[in-house]
C-alpha cells in the first residue's frame, strides 16, 4: 500500500484498516524508511519554518528540527519495545513487529498535525494529534491480539509510558545542548 492510501485509511477508516495492518509484516526498516521518515518530517520541517518565521535564528531552528526528527524515530522505537514488554500483562501477543506497527500507525495524527507548526497562531491545533490515542485503542485488539476488555487499560498504560519517554528524552536533549525544542 502506498503512503497516501495508508494515511488516508488509518485516519478515515481505522476500524477496517487495522485488520489489514495486522496481516502485514512489521519490518522495522520498511516502516521507518517508508512511513516514519516521511511523516515525521512534517512537524520537523514545519516547526523549522514556523520558528524562523517568528524570528528564531536559522541555525538554532535547524538544530531543533533535526533533533525533533531524530527523536521521532527514537520515541517510536522505545514505545514499541514498551508495548512489546507490556503485552503479556494484558493477555496480548508479545511481538515487536506487531508492537511497532501499532505504534507507528498510531503516531500518524501527531505527525500530520505538525503542519500547524508553520503558523504560530495555529499551534493549538496540534491537539488534534490526540486522535492517535483512539487509533491506538482501536489497533491493539487486531494487531496485538489484545482482548477487547483489556484494550483500554493497555492503551492508558502505553500512553503514560510514552509521556514518560517524551519527558525523559526532552530532559536529556535539554541537558546536553541546553535548548528546548518545539516538540
């Protein structure tokens, strides 16, 4: 499936798209190079342009964009491992390939709404990326074979862990380079 079709399907018809995704291989290289690499560039590039537009130094904005882009890959990978490790707790299939699929495709809305970083007055619309939480909840049963009654709790625990990962990664970046990015 091509990128545009997948994005459209996961956003507009997730209930029918997750079973399709469940049947696909979860190859890390493929998902990272053909999906994450492209979609994660949206908030990085738009954040760079938006920052420069409001007067941020170009070099600083570029560094922030690169860091944001790299952290998208790191975050997805770490969260996928967390999903894998938590799977037995929620009677789910313990499979990194499946966990990576559910993680990558659940991040889709947060990458797409990165376009709102172009215009500072529209940053508040990035809250629409929270649609990914719903996608995660919908995706766990078909992809991770999670029992429906455990999917909400599995989702909540994953989200809490993802927030902790984001805070830790942000703190590490800030400690190393002393710059808070637009993430």
